[in-house]
C-alpha cells in the first residue's frame, strides 16, 4: 500500500509525485503507456525568447528526479475502476488492486476528431497521433499530407511536422456539420488565430492581433484573405476551403475540397480533388476525466476550460475526501501549466497528510508559480482560460459553502 497513488505519469503526475516524495511520502505512479512522460514526449516548439522547449528532455529531467526519491513508476497499467471504502481508495487495474488514502488523478486530455466522409481509411489520423508517431516513435506518417482543422493545436504540431521534414500541402477547414460547429466557420477560425497571436499565419496577423480582435476589421481581413491561402512556414492556410470527403480505395489517395463563404457555406460547383497520402484531423482537446466521474466526483461544464471538468479548488482538491486532480483534466493548458499544477497538488496532499507551516509556505509559492507560468505561456489553447479558472473558483466556493451547511444540518 502506497501513501500516495497517482494515476498518470505525465507532467502533472510526475511533478505531483516529486512534491509529495520530497516530504517523505511514499508514492506510486501508474500509467497505461509504455513509458512515463505523457504528452511531454511529443512536444517540441520554439519559445518567444528563441529558446527551444523540448518536451522529451523535460520529461527526462522529471524522471531522473524521481529516481532519488521514494517513487515507484509502473507503466502499462490500465485503470478500469476506482472506489473509496472507509478512509482508503481502491484502484482496480489490469495488474491488480492498488490501495491508498490519497489519490491524484492526472490523466490529461484526449483529442476529439471531426468526422469527415472517408475518415476510416488507412492514412487518416488525429493531429496528435501524427505528433506521437513523428516525435516519439520516429515514424514518418507520409509524404504528402493535408490537415483538416485550423486551431492552436494544429499549428503547434504543424511546425513540429515541418521540422521533421514532413510535407504538409495545405491546412483547410472541415465542412459544416453538427459536430464541426465553429471549426468550419472562417470568421470564427480567424478570431481564434488572432487570439493566438504568435501562432497566427502571417506577420500581419501576429503584429496586428489586437486590431484584428475588432469584428469589423476581422471581417475585412477575411474578405481580402488570399484565395491561395496565407503560408505558415511554406504551408498555405486556406480559410476559404473545406474538406467534404477523404478519397481512396484501400488507403488515403486525396481529399475533395470545396470553396466556402465567410460563414462556412459551401459554394456549389467548386469541388476539386487534391492528392494526399495522409490526412490529419485537428478537432481539439477535451479533459480526460472519466475516472473522476467513476469515483463520484461532481463535475461542471465550463467551455473556457475545454468542457466538463471535475470540481476542484486552487489547491487541486476535489469535494471527494482524499481525491486530487491536476493538469489538463482540470482545463486545457500547456505542459508547463500541468507541471506547475502537479506541484501544487503534491504539496496540498503533503499538507493534508502532515500539516506544517513549511509545506504551507511552499504551497503558497507554488500557487503563485502557476499564475506566473500561465501569464508567460507561449501556447494557450483556449484564450478565455483565465475566465474559466475564475468560474471554477466560484463553483468551488459554492460547493464548499454547501458542504459546510450539510455538516451543520447532519
């Protein structure tokens, strides 16, 4: 039996384990992947300062730090149930039952794909899968590709694929559907790009992102958006093209595109087939929070955090005794934020198990660190993330007040 059980060996889980173990707590981390590191393993991008963020090296640093602490990492372990009995958590896995008084769920995020006719053909993958195949497994995903979906995730990984020498012919939008929603609307997509600022597809948008937040100027920019698209390091972003079908017999052979207006409506008679041997669909990310739901944790739908998220405090504590959360399960942000949140969760657990002034001081410093990292983060998947965090703080306050009232009544 471990004093702390952490589900997820990504940036949040590893950082949380280190924070706990530095205060003498015995920690076990379990993860279903073959190696620790989570999404860090596939990340590679250049910071505004010019320095490179290499997620694989960051993961290696965290893993090396765990080796000098009372931390056991067990990979290839899949969790299928989690229950609380008396004062302990019981986590059911393919390698037996793990028992612990405290559990930190750091399962991260998952991708959702936008269905496109033909998307079951071999050669079609999510944009995240192309990142893992390229950066983790060193497998070339193809020779001529098309990305369907224009968002921050797509552009961040596009740069990584380009650096690996993979040819992306164009980035287009998905055709309008009940699932695609804003992703198929050029006006909404352009708004996302201007919010992203540094990842926008041209120097004009990068330098004028504040002006482009004005609706009238954004509509004017879209009106004069080049038909051939604006190039992102050589790859054209075509906001006026939508993918209506992925074509091929036994594998991807091309994508049928159509011209669309500023609202995403297809202009009839403009369909044309473009060759490709692989397709990446970039739908976006959502918190991977099923385990928290299985454990009975209450949720709140907050779109500014990416969807349904477990109710939690700034300290990453949930309303369920002994359960903490950290990382993208609490809202879609970068790996740096996940690491900072993991440290907060680890210190909060240490505080719960052995309260003292030193740990409390470290916890307050860790909370400040989260805000600092968030402010400086070069990649922000959801521009309104700060609003989402404030919304969760209000939800937690109500939840806490309700809990106090129930204790008084009962």
